[in-house]
């Protein structure tokens, strides 16, 4: 474990603040103990925990992850990162949240599609499905991302845009396609240019980028999500560990990153600096962007106490991932928590990430 006290405005943090941090350390040690025991019991291959409250930092890695810079497949934590990249174009005046998607993707029209807006894509209210009906077939033939885009454009909507909330990875995919149509830049490169590089996220990439697959943590694909093959041996050419999936860079779930890098990303929204989006845009992204009567969502982010550990405030924002990841920040306690594991989110309940996250929340509220 590392607990670091930084400087504030050139002055050392007070002894009272150090005592305050130490008072909470027991719960953080317990949180880390959850991951350590899961590794010892053989349930968990690798894990990493990063917690920051104010100027105090707890960071530790477990199992095959020998450093806090260990790289994990983040799964749906990719979604707010994709949204952040798109919102840089909002800041430049290249799109508006109420712009129809068809303004940028003209073929996305008919059967109510023309009603779908950029905001609908980012809040899961577009009517698009989570996965395409032909998802497995596309992955089995190692289809390029363009084929998923084509499928998302033509797939039937589940309901009229704006009518209700339904988690939709395909909405995030089309958000990335909007960015591609505006910039002409391959989205994997675009997100690197406007999110990862400005924040110094040197151990992150959508797809593999500069990373090597052998240096990333392998997912425990048994009990994996159905869309990833559910651990079926016949899915080895397209499951979470395949070179195909790791390199594809699915904007809804194909990002890689370290716990520290994910914390850097969350910090930019907890205390905006303007390195990615304007501070006012950062604040907009972690506010409720859904209409009354519909599940509250930020732009790419989950929001509310449910986005974090038990006891987090309603100001909390973050996201989890089906590969066994969870990341959140709570402005009320000035806390960032990142729990990365290789154990699929649906493999066991309660999941070690949830147990650790709850202990972190209990340590800082």
C-alpha cells in the first residue's frame, strides 16, 4: 500500500488532515483485503484498487497485477470516455445535444430514427438495443467496427427515442461514429488525441494502441457476459481475451487502462481543468440529462448513489464494466475509487469489486 500526502498551494497538509486520512485507513485496508483474499482463494486472477480522498491516496495491486499500472480490459468504463471524446466536438461548436443523429449519419432515418438526438445516444434513451441481434455472428467472423456501425444504423428501434431508458451499447457506438463523421479521424486515434494524451493516461488505449496484449491482464472468461461468448471454448477467437476483441477497440467496451489512469479520467470531472472538455461541459456531463420520469443519467456516466459504493451521495458519478470493473467519484466526500478485476461481473454475487467499493465508501463518508 502507498499512502501519499501531497502539497496544497505550497503548504504541507496539516497534521489534522493526516490523522483524518489515517482514521479511514482501516476500512481501506479491509477493502484491499477483499481482493487479496479473492486472489488467495483462487477466485480472482488479478485486481487493482486505487482510492483518493482529497490529498490521501491508497493504491495496491493483487495477484497477476504486480503494479498499480497493470492494464485491464475496462469494458463499459469505455462509455464515459467515448462520451468525453465526443463532447470535445460539442465544445468546438461542431454539434449540439439536441441535434438529430441523422444530421451526421443521414442514413439513420425512418421508423422514428430521425427523432433520436445526440443526447439520446449518450443517455441510453435512443431506442437502440444494447447488442445487435447479429452480434455473435459478427464477432465470430472477426468483423471490423464498420460492420457493427452498419448494423446499428439499420437495426430496429426497441421504442421511440426519448420514451424511456434502456441501456444501449449501440447508442454509444453511434456516438463514436458521429465523431468519426465530423472529424474524419478513426475513433481509436481521436480518443487518444483528445482524452488519453491530454490527461497523461500512458497506460490506456481504446483497443490496444501502443499496448501489447501480453502485458494486459487476462479476463477470466468463465461466466463472462453472453455477448462475449460466456466462456464457451468455441468463442476463443472472439472472446474478451482474443486478439480480435482486444484490438477492435469497441467504443462501448473495448478500452484498456490502469487503475491510476481511470482515476485520472474521473479526476478531470471531479475537479475540471479543461484539459479534455470545458469545465462547464464536464459539470454538464455528470448532471442528470434525462427528462422527468426517466432513469437519471449523465452523458456517458451513471449518476446518483447507485453509481458508487453503499453510502455514496447522490452527486456520485461513474461506471462499471462486465469484465469486473467499477469506477466512481463522489464530489460530496471528494473521493475517487477505482476497482479493477479480471473476474466477470456476473460470475459471483456479491462481487469482490462491490464489496471493496462499499468498504471504500464507508471509509470516506
